[in-house]
C-alpha cells in the first residue's frame, strides 16, 4: 500500500496512492474532463447525469469518460439507487492520489505517526471536514436557562471530545467555530453546516429539526423522554440511549447537519463515546446516505456508575 504524505501547518496528512510504473496507465488523467469528473467524485459519490449537469457536458460524453476511468481502475461503483424510475449508478474514486514510480532510488522509513481518515469516515464527515478544514459550526446548548422549558445545558462540555476528535483531521480554523444554540437562533445562523451536541431540551436547535430525523425525539410531553425509530418503529426510552445522525439541513438543502445527542446527558455522552472511540463500529453500516442514524446504548462496564462503553442498537 502506497501513501502520499503532506505536511500542512505542522500536521502530517496521508492519502492512499494508486502507484504505477507504466505512464500509459495514467494517461487518462491528462484529459481535462476526466480530471474534473475525478475531482467531483473525490468530494462524494455521484451519478453520471448529476456530473453532466454540474460540468455542463453532454451525458453521453460523461458516460464515455466514466467508462474509461472505470476500465483503468480509477473509479468504481459505490452504490445503485433508483432515481425517476431509473437505476442510477453512483461512482466513487478508488484512490485519493495517483503517482508514477521510477524503478530506482532510495526508500526511507518515516519516523512519525500519522492520523488518517478511512474512506468511510471521510465520506461521513463530509462536508463538515473538507480538504483539511472544518466547514461548519459546532453548536452546544446554553448553560443558562433557555428555551420553552428554561433548561440549562449539562452536556456542552462533551463538545471538547468532539473537538479533539475532529482536530485529528483539520487545521485550526481562523474563525471561532463553537456557538451556543441561542446564538444560532438569534443570528439566524441556520444556513450552514451544523454539528449539534445535546438533545432537544438542552439544545433548542435540535427540537427545531427533530421532525427531519430518521429517529425522532418524543416531544409530546415535558420532560421529553425517549426516541422512536421511523424504520423499525422501536421505542428507546432509557436515559443512556444516544443517537448519531447525519441529515440534510432542512433550512438549507445545500448544507448538512451532524447530530450527537441522547435522551439525557448520559445518552449524549454515550453518543460522543460511540463516535469518537468506536468509530468503525458505528459506521459499519453507513454507505454514504444523506439521512442516516445510529442508535447506541451507553454501558457501565466497570460498575463505577459512569458510562465507559457502548452497544449498537440500530
């Protein structure tokens, strides 16, 4: 396995590289249209008609370039979805970089460790993390009484672990990225990518987007308690239940929302623990969906009364 290593602001980043010794195999990359197609597919999986529209090209030309890229092993089919009665093929890149290797030369051993994103994690964190930058705001609940039920947030400090987790993959932003839920509401800051931490009682933005979640909080009666899954129709009422959800931002369809929350602060802790310490387990069934949720249960394995592990429920 070959990797491309880049140093950006003192951090080392790596990409998987398709390494070739025959220049002819990378000849297709010199075509401007194919290169533009690859750049779009590097962002996220797309289908040919969508690519044609974005690049202003005839669909047949795009299909031709797609076929050539696929034959050369530069892209592959990620999934198939029905669109307008037609089964659309979604393509993705096979590697994030391409290189030619000369047959001679010294090989040196790197003396540093690397923090890298798996392909699935990269897809999940997009567009919040893009090209080594944080693209959005982390939103926590206000510690002061606020909202319809005048609740104080007790889970805002969990955002520290989320920040440490994301910090593995991004440079330090120039602008301050953390906001309170009341600031988002007061400033009408909905039209951006939002990483929401905390449930609907402590984070009022969560209550506003609740109807768009695949697994919804039950908001019928204060104090809100419990979740219900649209897919399985299961109810999750324990305080230690948490969810990790990625949805399209209903206030701006070009943006996304990542929610890390729970029935109570213990549930939010379980969701944070799941995403940051059990990432591969959480994302095992994630396949690039725009609307996706994972339900977890927090566990106390050592009997000290504190959540220290998780179980995937759905």
